[in-house]
C-alpha cells in the first residue's frame, strides 16, 4: 500500500468518526435520533483530509516561506493565537501531510493522534492515540529564513481533558483526547488547536478544558535532588548498620549456635523448647555432663551481651540493620498477651482497602468502566467493592481498641502514672518518617521513573502543583480539615490525618474511664451524639446519598460530601468510640475468662452477621431497580451505618480475645498472618503509588471486566507487599528501633 493510499484511508476513517460526533451533537437529547445516527454512521465516511480541522492554517509552500520562525510575537489567525515557532512547525506538518506523497514522519504524527472509537454511547471517550509513535517522530525541513540551516522538531504528545454535553452520553467520565503536535507548541497552543478542531467540525458540545503535554526530558529540581540525596544517605546507613550487625552481633550468635550444635550432636534438632539438656559424649562413654542452655536461649543471650558492649552510636546504627529488621518482619512469633486475632483482621482489611482503590484507580485508564460499573452495580457481589469504604472503619476500631487497652494496662501497672508527652511523641515518630519519605519519593522522583500517555494527568501527580502549597498539611495531619482546592497531597492519606486527630482526643476519654468510669461513659455518649447527629443533619440539608445513587427529588447534592462527611472527623468517630469501649472492656477483664450464655452468644453472632450484611448489601435493591433513595433513609444510613459496622467488628474481636471466637478466631490468629500484618502501614502508604506507576506506564486503555479486574488486583497486592517490605526495612522499622534504643539509653542514665 502506498503512503498516499494509507493517508486517504486513515483520513476517511478519522472523518467518519468525527461525522458521528457532529451528528450526535445535532441529535442530543433525542434517543431515537441518536440510535439512527449510530446505525447510519457505519456506512458514512467523508474524504476530507485529516488536518483540515486546523482552520486558518495555510497549506502551501508560499505560506511556509512567509513565516519568520524566530519572531517572538504570537501568530493570530481565525481566532487562534499560537506561538510563532509552533505556528511555523504546525504549518510544515500540515503541508507535508497533505502533499501528493506525504512524508513518513507527518503520517506518523497523524497516525499517533487519538481517534474516536466504537462504544461512544457507553462512554468510551478515552482516545490515547500512540504515545511511543508520537514521541519517536523527528521532522526535518528547510528553514524559511534565508541562510539558516535545516530546522527540525520532535513529536510531542499532548493529552487534553474535555467535557461533554451529549445526552444520553454520561456528562461525567474519563474524557481524554490525545494530540501529536510539534514540540515547539506549548500547552496553551495545544489547547487552542484542540478547540479549533472541534469548532471546525461544529462539535460545539465538546470543549477541551485543559491540555497537558508530556515532557521528553524532565529537568532535575532541587526538591528531587534533595529527596534522592536523603534516600541515598538512608540506604548507606542501612548498609553500614547491616555490616556492623553481621560482624558484631550475628557472628557471635552463629558461633554460639555452632558450639551448641557441636556439643549436642545428633540430638540437636530434637531438643525440647525449654529447660536444660544433658549432652551425650561423642564416644558414647558416660562422662560428667553439664546443663546446657538451649540454642535459642544461648544465642539470644549472646546477642544481648554483644549489644550491651556497644556504644550508643553503634547501637543506633544497628537499628538500621536490614538483617535484623528482616528477621523481625518475617518472624511469626507473637509475644504473650498479644491480641492475635487482630493480625488476620489487619491483613484482610488492608486487602479490602486495596480492592476498592484498585477499581477506583482503574477508572483513570479504562474506557469502558462506566458501562462495566452500571452493569456491576446490579450484582450483589459488587457491593463488597462499592462499600469498601467500611474497611477504614475497621481500622478505626482496631486502632482505638489497642490505644485504650495498652494505655490503661500501662496505667494500672504504674499506679496511674503515665507520660502523656511521650504518648504523643511516640505516635508521631512512629508514623511520620515513613509517611514523609513515601510522599517525598512519590512527588519528587516519580517523573524520573515512569513515562506514559496518562502521566502526569491520571496518576495523582497532577496534584503536585497544589502540593507545593498544601504539603504542610500532611506532616501536621490536618489536610482533611483545610479545604484545599482542588485537592490535597496523597488523597488516600486522609485516613492517617483523621486517625491522628482521634488519637489526640483519646485521652479525653481514656483518663476519665480510668479514674471515673461513669464520667467516661457520659463523655463517650456525648461524642456519640455529635458524630451521629452531624452526618444526619448534613445529609438532610445537602441531599447526600450513600454510594452512587441519587436522592428522590434531588438530582445533585448541594455540597462536597467528601469534605463534609467522608473525611470529617466529627462524622467518622463512631467506630473509634466503639473501639475505645471494647478496649476498656478487655482492660477490665484483665485476662480473666468470660462466661457467655450459649443463647446470648449465638444471638450476638447472628445479630453481628446480620447487621454487617445489611450494611454491605442493604442498598443492592436500589441499584438493581434503578430507583432513587428516600432522603430520610439516606440520612439514617449515613448517621448509623459506620458506628453499627464498628460494633460488629468489636464483637468479633471481643469474642476472639475472650475465647468465644471458635473457628473464626483460629483463622484470624493464624501465624501466617503475622508478617503481613506488620506490613499493614507501609502497605497502606504504597499500594496507591504502585497503581499509579502502573497507570503511568499504560499505553492503551484498560478494558474492565471481572477477570481482568481480578488479575490486576492480585498483581497489585503482590507488587504492593513487595514494595511495602522494602519501604518498611528502609524507612519504618529502623526509626522504631532507633527510638527504642534512645529511650533505653535515657533510662540507663
């Protein structure tokens, strides 16, 4: 096939698609007319050339030679204002594309530009084109200025975001259109060209809102350099700490292990777990024997002795040892008094969080998710994904339960004495270092690690300009309280802010519960009233609805539900309060066995299961029937559902801890959960970053169906846990170990 034939075919196909848009525009709001257009468009093509959409741009040699490409004044033509070099290069592109024999680079630029595809009525408006083909283009042409050398430009990939008003096409969706333009064009130039193209074809109900052009070479910024240097320093410290650990700690431990193995001979592997052992003589003769400490006890003693000999500086470096931290992370041993059922609950919950975010973030790169979700909403099984937001409430329950239980237990042992300053300092140092390092790496170095058509638009990184002004909210854990426009850094980190705010307030409840339980109950009840009435009132006043449904008689809400309710601490404290009461109950029991009447136990489990199922699946009928929800029902659901979910989770934990969990406790307390449970925090921080990196490298739209979503989710889990392991070894565990080392050193003084 000749190049001219190829161009003609490509132009016919492209114009055929645009003719559908023009006719849909005229048929907007008329379903029968829209269907007629779609059916008729199969046979309709027009033979106009591809880039005649650039109205006003000349298409012959004389116009090319008239342009002084070195002028700084913008070129204004037919309503467009383009930079002079962009104007000149674009005219060259048009000229060579429409030549009798088009040149290859011009064909490739036209070919790499996004084209409308099938499925428009289902919301397929993600036209990504060919990212790599566009970027590979290098155009050479003779300079229009006499005596100047040959000029060249490279292909530049620009992705435009546009809105649309063509019923029955959804008004909101993942609407993106790629243009392959000369790299001399700025984003404002690309926006002008895109909107002029739509205007030329009378597609007045589609309008480009913004245009982002992919940078071929990202310049290094001071912020990026600073983050890289900090990471390099930490990695170096980890390497030094690991080497010191092997030389000073592990070698003595291995030596003791070898000595014990040699002394005990064949019986080494059959030793009991505790107590002395009479070592046999190697020759079988009876000789005077001596008690020997078990391998693990002697090794532990050797490690402790070796550590005590080291200076504070060496012990601080040892806190960064990847060897020791990996051993701790992978160990399935749990100290006495551990609430073992929480391990399984943590892992299941973080996996549920990842499931919800996977489906949400896939919408950024899927061109059929709208149709997929509309179908999936009617299935009861999809409600688990739709209501994945309740996973965060499970974390609230576990967090407050542990804080209350551990704090009250410590106060009892110390006769009410407690260092409340360290209560806050420890929490901040526990969470913040790995949080800030993750945010820094994500914001500062992501552009140097990934590249693709959807970067930076749909990877969360488009918020980076706002992070320059709002980043301070994250380390202060207040980003959810300040209404940053249009968003704050690391949107999924809102949970960390809310949990920290609850933690700050928790002594207002814990202290009264310890000294004056009745007063503690009253204060807790007041908090319950506030966190229940507030979402109820906001829902009634602003017509908010649960999930993706609408309220009867109100097509759109009157406010921002995410800010007003979802991330507002005064609307989300119910589960946290439930966890505080559950932790207090376990503290009062003090490990004593609890006898629960069998009828009451069965009734409790049945009520908890029924309530949890009603919360997750209770709205299925609205989606299946396509009916709107009553405003008062919506308000009640908003006010009570999360607290009720917290009660269900607290019941499970209470029964498991007190010996009434049965097979559920056996499952949740499985030792295999332990390493994954230790990774929960790092996993929460990095799983969205892993998804964004995958999206940033995607070259084609993602087709959503059950099998593909499942495979992507499983791959996300695997990759996220792997990244979380590295992050935990480098940034999380060392700081916890360092804090412990410094505090122990202070106590010795």
